[in-house]
């Protein structure tokens, strides 16, 4: 890496690690964007979309890029993050849908009335009623029947009003962190099933209302568990790490600006890509640290190189340590066994963990013990069970972190 002869204060660090923060250059994801554009052209909504993947893989950022693609083609875009409170009751889900939809419908006039003002000879005034939140939620509550009947009626009312505008092709309901949505049989509340039933029913009626959900890998199994027809209702795209070329673009493009005071050598770029594993969040985190470190060393007239050990130490503290701290000693023993597996960054079985524990531990784990502990670790967000009955780490590069923690032990 070398410095460019300009005022370094004129160019701020372009890299932005953070939850859902757009990177300075969005690398890859061309296939997913093209597929989303194809879904927008459906004459009847047969397929909805699920974007899933580990934290830090760029689900929220990609979802944000879909919005201008949709709106430029005549689709309205509504939605937000789904919090756990949405799952408390079916009423909460209905409130969420009406609240999200109301900004798009609030300009739609559903009725007008002439009202005479008080006093002799007073003029009349025109009262306009629009499809704001209050109208939608009152229509929901006045409709007889079950919650499904009520929310369908509210969404139908909204679409009937919006469809009068020729340029509106449909509505995208986009929800991030959708893995937070769940049915609650103990309380006889089924908000997740209600969401699926509502959109499946309205889509069968021909209404152009599409669901786009993003969430952790636990999302789609939850959808299928709630309603088996979810397998036919959604296209599922599991976002993985970027390939080498895409990762290099994510590193190089933001510093190609002529005003940027630093340039990265091929060796530095390769080191960053290898350390990041190609995960977008880690690419942003590492590049930000590298940029700041290089600027400081250039100011001192020192030769700059990627400080891998220092960056990994900071990444361990900022990203991994909190999750690791929640595990008990015995759970850490199990995670260390998993981290020794060649397939730990892909998927693994209970039997593979048992066999590795026999090779590496004085007190190996039984199959039943492994199964029980994996359920607990899944609840803690450290592993997850996929649809094929195998397990994977739920945190990117967790295996590397664990091996660093257990090195020499």
C-alpha cells in the first residue's frame, strides 16, 4: 500500500460496517437482483421471496436495493423490521400490516361529504375521507368473522382504492428480521399462520400483493412448519459469502476514487479477502480498520501492512465475544469439537460430532447429549438446524474464532 500526494483530511474512511448499513460499493448479488426483477413481472403472484443467510451476509442491504427496483416499475413498497412484539397476537400482526400500508394509502379518497357549518347562512364544507390508518384498522375491526376475514377485508379495501391509479401495479410487503415472527399455540395466537393464509388467499383471488421476507436460516423452516404450502409459495435464496472476485471488488472499488489518500496492494487485498471469508460485514469491518491503520502509519512515514492479528483481536471482542460468553464450559467443549470438523463452516451431523469428540476428548459426548446441547445452542443463536436435519454454525467464521480461543489448550 502507498499514499497518494493529497490532503488526507479531504477523504474520509469510506467503509461502513454496521447492521444494515449500505456499503460504498455493493459487490455481487446480480443473480438475486435479476430473480427479483423476474418476480415483479408475474401476471398473477405465484411466487413470493425469502432471502436468508447468516448475520453479516448482506440480507438487509440487498433488500434495500430491491426497493428502487420495485418502485421504478410501478410497485408500492411497504414494510419494516419485524420485532418480537408483532408475534404477541394476531391483532398485533393486523395492526402492523395496517400501519405499514397506511402511508401508501393515505392519499386515496374513499368518500366525501358536504357538512353545513353552524349558524344562519353559513357555508358548507367538504369533508374528505381517505384510506389512512384509522380507516383501515376500523374496517378490520368492523368486519365480521375471524382474524383472517378481517385482515383480508382491510387489505382488499386498500387495494381497491390503490388500483384506481393506473400506474400502480401492486404492493410489495417487505419485512426484515422475519425469523422473529412465530405462532403461539399456548396462547391460541397464530400470527405467522395468519400472515401466510392472508397472502395465499388474496393472491389466489388475483390481488397483486407480494411478500418479500428476509431473516436468519431458521426463517424458512418456521414458515413450512406453520403452513406446508409455504414450500410452494416462496422462492428461497440463501445468501452466501462473496466469491473471490466479488470480494476484491468490495475492497478495491471504494478506494479507487482519485481523492482517496491510499492504495491497496494486491497482497493487502488478498489478505483482507482471506481474513474476511468473503462475508460483506467482515469485509467492511476489516477494510475500515485497515484504512485507519494505513493512514496513521503513512502519517508517521512508516511502511503499512494489514495488521491481521490486531484486527482479529478487535473483531473477536466486537463481534464474537458476547455470543461466546453465553455458552457454558461444557457447551464450549462441544463447540470446540465442532470447530475441529472439516465441514464446520458448512454443515455437520450429530454423529460426526460424536465421533470427533471420541478422538479429541477424555470425556466424549453421547449422541443424545449432543442433540440436547445443539437444541440449547440453537436457542442461543450459535447453531441452527437446516431442513435436511443437519446443523450449521449460525454465526459466520465462528469456527475460526473458536479455534483461536482454544489454541494451545
